[in-house]
C-alpha cells in the first residue's frame, strides 16, 4: 500500500526540470546534452551524460516482467529493431520463452517472439542486475493485484524498482507500465534515490492493451500516453514510439500524476459503459423491449458511439474489475465521493448473479440430476485468461448445486483443468460437450459459436435449452427449432 503522503491529491508531483522544459531546445542530435543536477538534489554527485540518441538509433531496453504486458511490450520493441531483454524471476518461464514457448495464449505473439529470438533482438534472463547494467530504458511491467482493502498492491513494483536501482551503473530512464495508484511514481522515485547515487528519470507510460488483440494494440495504438518531467526524456520516448505512430496517432505528454490517473479513468469509463448497458438490458426485460434494438438506437448517436455497448455477463479479466475497485479506493482515501465507481462494480456483480439464478431457477430442485454444458470459459474471446471470468461463477454455482459440468473453450481448457481437476469435464470439441447434456450455457462469444449447426445441437442435447450470456443467437430462429432460449435484455422464448 502507498503511504498516504504520496496520495496527497493536492500535490503536483512535478519535477523541477518541467518548469524549465520550454526554455530548452530539442536535444536529439545534439552533441553535449547532459542531466542537470542529480535527482536527489545533491549537485556534488557526478552526473553521467544523457545519451545522444540519434533519430532512428537502436536502443537497449530491459523489460521487468513477462506477463501479458511485459512480453507484448518487449516483443513489440524488439520487432521495431531495438535490443530487448525481458527479465523474470521464474526460471522455468524464462527457459520456456528462450525455447519459444509462451506461458499464455495471445494471437500473433508466438510468431513475433520466435522471429525476434531468431534475429537475436529479443532475449530472456533471470539476472536483472546484469541486464540493467547494459540498458538505457527499464520498463516495469509487473502485476499490481488487489490488496485486502480493494486498492492496488504495489509491493512487487517497489521490489522491482529497488532491484533496478541497485543494479544501475549509470543514468537510466525508468518507465512504469504497471497500473499503480496516483502518487506511486513519487514513491518509486524516492525508492530509487535510497538505493543508488546514479542519476535517473522516472516516466509513467500506461498500457492500453486488450487481451486477444494486444499485439495489434501495441503495434498500432490509438494513442501513447507519456507522463514525464523532462523535455529531453520526452524526446527519447517520442523517438522510441515513432515507428508505431506513423499513421498520425498522437503521443500525448502530460504530468506523471495525470498519466497515472489516465489508466484508471479509461478502465473506469469502459466498465461504466458495460454496467450501464447491462442495467438497461434488465430494464428492457422488465418491459418487454429488445436491448439489441435499443443498443442500435444508442450506438448511432454520434455523442455515444458503439463501443462497449454489448449487454452480457458483465466484465471480467485482470484489469477492469480490480481497477474500478482501486479507483473507488483512491476516491475514498481522498475523502471524495465514489458512488458512481462503486455502482459500476455492484451492477457487474448483480448481472452475473442474475444470470446464475436464472439457470438454477429453471432446473429447480432437480438441478443435481442435470448435466450442463458450457461453451467458453475465458473472460473474453481470443485469450486463455480466466481471471475473474464470469464463467467461473456459473461453474461454481452449478457444482455447488450438485450438477455435472462439462466445458469447452478453444484455448482455456487446460487452465480450467488446473483449477477444477476432475470436478469439471473438459470436452475436446464444442459439440462433444453437448452429448447428453440437459442444457447449454454460453459464457464467452468465441466466433466459432456464432453460427452453429442447430440441428446437430438438438440431436446431441437431452433437453433443448440454451442460456446465452452473450446474445449470440436470434430468439425467433431458436423458437422455431423448438429450443427454449434465454438471453440478456430480450424476451425469453
């Protein structure tokens, strides 16, 4: 947890160099640029010269962490020609990456890792000290899981920056991509100062990667956000990201605290749209309206747009649930209201619970005698990530009621086996999961589920009932085929 002093909402978090930034000419291609004064404020400490980065020059980069963010970031920078080493303390994971084996599924990433390993631009190591000593930029890409009070646990980030500081052999730019509460960069800066006398700069560069499309998001971003205190470091970051912004997408420079807040603001806004749409779907059900038609009326309003307006089982994954809760915790620490943020989480929880209750109410007391098939267990398509996946709540509820559960997911099956063991059967194919089942529950909108063979489904299911948590099918079509069909925000048939 961050000390309260670092979360002072009235603190500017501004570096002294920012005030002088506009007076300084662009320094890229200059021959004698240098850091002016040690970050500790002790000008008696010798300062290493700021490197003269020529436009298009290859940089050496260290990425701390090889999760969804770290591996995509490191591979993306290597793909643009830089020398990148990704560091992780898990030796088994690093050995697998050296052999081209990824610890998770992300479309397109495996091929990029293999190519950059072959071209010797991408490297993996467990030795942070050796790697940091040879890099200009160090990216922090470690996790910030929820703490008991709902805030973000930044202990791993602090631990990582301590190790980085101890390994520094000269000037470094430390870039935080981890999602941390506002004020964390100030704490990290003080932590570095305690462990090294070498000069450094701190940058906050939040990530906006969508699992299932992370490679494309990194290589072709909507924008790049940089929280930076020194105009010369800002120019290095612009040079680093230039290959990814050739289509004219913006690189937005702001204060460090604003960059920290931007990540929470984006995820809170996305989650808010999902929860609002789900609440509207419940209202549609109550009054016999079709949320699909209502959504079309919303999406065509230029003030609203179409993104994140699909009703369903709510949001899951490793980011939105924890970031909305963490943002609400930030508000409480600052003694400001968080009613909207709290409501977003409440609606999300209620949406998933309503769906589970609909299934259990349908089967009633005989649910323990039923076999239920589930299509899709990852929290979204094109990933094997099951963290906070709505499907887990469905599985747990059915198992708790004594039902037999068989699941199919294109890529997440092994993770479900690791979680549940023999409590859940994992089918090798989607139709295999339906054999002898008393119903089908759809939890994830994988493309292969969108146009199924309804006649084959009817022949395999013992009872022709579908609980569709993603509104994949047309109610009238299923009704005409003799199915009972329950979806979100539309009349049941």
